[in-house]
C-alpha cells in the first residue's frame, strides 16, 4: 500500500504546497492505487476531489501527522510519501521531501519555538526515512554538508510550472485590477524576512521614475511586519491573487525582481521566465543553478546594487530565450515512482 501524506490540502499555498499538489496530481494519474490521506480541515476541495483524497481521523496539523497518520500507516504497513518537510517522526517506511533548511542556515528569521521544533523534526526524519527528495542540487549539497545526509540517499526533483503558466495562448479573462497599461516592476512571494522586500523597497525608492510602480504580490505571514516606511503611492501590495490572474501580472511587467536572501528553489523565477519577462535576481547559488546566465544578478545585501541592476535591466531590451523543459512535474513523478518501486517492501 502506498500512502501520500496529504496534509498539504489543509495549508495555504506556498512553493512547498505547490510542489506537493502538482506532484500528487501526476502521481495520481500514473498510479490510481495510491491512497491520499488528509486531515478533516481541507481548504483545497477541488484538488482533494481530483486526488480522491480520504479524510482520516479527528485531529489536524502536526498532531494528526504524528498520531493518527502514523498509527494508520503503521497498521497497514504502508509506504508513506511526505512531500512538505514534515512527517511522522518515528515511521521508517517513508520517503520525505525536504525543500530547504532555512531554519538552520538563518535561524534569526524564525521564532525560537519554530527553530527548536525543526531542529528536532528534520534531522530525525532524515535519519529514519528510506529516501529523501529535495528540490535543487543546491539544497542537496546543504543536506549533505550541514546535516550529514548520505549523497546516495537524496534525489533531486525540481519544481515546475502550474498548468496555467504552460498555456501557449492565455484566455483573455482577467479583472480590471491588472495594470496592463502601467509601467511596473513585479515581485512575487509570501512575505517573510528572507524574501528581503525591505531592501527591494528601499532600492526602488531610489529610482527616480514617477511613472514606475512596484507590485509585490504574496500573502503576509506573522514573521513579516510591514512598516509604514516601506509603503508609498507607487508601491502596491496585493494578496490572494489566483494563478489565472497572476500570469497576467508577469506578462505585462517591465521587469520581474526576486531579491531573496535564501531559497530552496524559487518557483516565481520560472513562472516569470515562462512569460518571457525580463528578470533581475539575487546572486545566490540556487538562482545560478536555475537561471544560468539568462538573467541579471545583484548583491541582495546591497540596496545600491539592487537599484543599479534594476535600472540596467529596465534599459536592456534584449530578451533571453530559455528552455524550461528540464522543469517538469511529469519527470518529477517518474523519479518519485522509481523511488517507490525501489523502497516498497
């Protein structure tokens, strides 16, 4: 019996949940006998229906994962696939996806409670699991060097594009809010200290272009406090933008900027590339891995360099061609299915 830990159906979508949702869909198409188990507090009902997910137990969150899911898969002697950094701590017949180890690289970005919990959780999962999946060679290297995971235990499965970003011709259905006639820079990510929006905003304020706007799209979380000094009439923050509209924000942007200090992957980059949008990003290892020489890089700690590289990118009319074929959910599912075959009892 193969079980997918589908707790992601109860969580708001970030890159981690995107990975789980799209990969789960591919796994469902490839093997109809896979069972998807979820807590009762589902928020992605359409996805749950598509997967044929089954509600298990009465609890939710970590308690559900550590008690009710654990008891079920142990009783059934199932192979468990956990795709979102967490899983039952003491269940050995498990394949787990660890997207990054940001809690260890820069613990100051998180609460002490969060860091303490993940310092217990992640090493234990890495130890007991039969195989580890991660989303980039950069993350793989960190798992080997920082947490002593054997290289042969790790498989890299890249993130890829949601279906709406793969359409050759987009449906011309979008709300009047999308600034199709506006000159704007776009950044897309959930709000978190490592996303480095504060420096981006300060750099943008140094650009003397009254007709240029900065759109920052992403849901705010408790670790990010928006100070009034990071707002102005030309800086627009948006939340809860559906993919069907988000694709147009990418398409009409003059430039996409991603100033993160640390990432395991960086899905917004390939989303922007899919719409042939010019890109300006932090010079960090994982972005070099994803983008190669097809983008403009800046020092994410230097606001002046961010500003200058944005200006340089805006004045550069050369568009790079980029092959996104290596980022495929289907290929990712093939890798996971191979791991399943190798680790089934």
